[in-house]
């Protein structure tokens, strides 16, 4: 008599019994096979998360840091919602994000072909994270529009709310102070979306952008840590 113990998903119990019965029948044995639950107490069960092609990459990413214990909240769900956005905040650039987004779309376009192909270790990892890569590229583009940054150059998409005397004739002298197109507090002085491109030619450009991104990262980081603390209980 051969006896074995292992863990089976509750929803897969019928499949496990069928598999054992088929194996037993192929061995042409006279005695019967039996699959039943072992009486309690049980040791701590292993963790299993059912994933699909979208969540698989995030689950693998979380597993590299640690696997949640049985009945613990799965951080992969929250990672799928927050990680691409936080990456965009860090990597915000319309140009670089477009390349990343295009790479993700290419992997999605070839999804069926790659599922059947024999891939190398690197290519298989890229294929598994195809949805993550596409979302990271999308949010990098979005944050790039917020920063008004494309390959470290500002885009004057909605026309700056400041002007330099003589700029129409390319006669702006170094050190000239920009003037707002309307009085302070007037809605006309508000750039419609993102940062005004005037910051890219200001003397304190680097100081302003670093301060802006640092404060934004700190605020988002505090919210993320607070959410993690609540999940931990």
C-alpha cells in the first residue's frame, strides 16, 4: 500500500480524486484508491493565489520580496494598482515613457505567439510582465505631461502664462524677469494642465523640480506606508 499526504485546493478536490483514480487504473491494481481529508490538527497550510495573465507579473514581483502567509491579505492586488503609478512619478518623461509604453504594447501584440514559443529566461520574464511594462510606460507618459517634460525639454502645449520682454524678436537678455500675462489670482495665470513651461528656462529650474518631485514622493510614500500598516493590522 502506498500512502501520500499533500495539500489540495478545496475547489480542485474533485480533480485530484479523478487524477488518482486514473493513475490507479493505469497501474492495473486490484485494491481501490482513496482520497480523503486528513483529520485535524493540520500544520500551517501553504499559500496559493489564483492569478491570470494580468496579475501574474505583479504576483511574481511581490513573491521576490516575500510570500504572504495563509489567509493574509495579498499585496499583489494593491501593487497592481499603485506600482505603475509610483513608477510614473519617479520616471515621468513623455519621451522615455513612450518607448516603454511602445515596448509593452509590442509584447501584448505578440502575446499569443509568445505563449506558444520557447522563450529564454530574459524574454520569458518580459513576457510575464508585459501588462506591468505597458502600464508603467502609460503612467510615465502621464507624469511626463504633469511635469511638462519630454527628454528633459519643456513643451509649450497650452502657451505659457508668462512672457519675457522682447521674446517675440529673440532679444531676451540674460537675467530678464518673466512677467505674468494677468494679475496674481486671475484664472488666466493658471496653466491648464501640469507645470508651466516657463520653469524650464528659470534660473532655479533644477531646485524647483527636485523639490516638487521630492515632496510629491514623500506624500505618496506616507499614504502607501499607512495603507500597508492597515493591511498588516
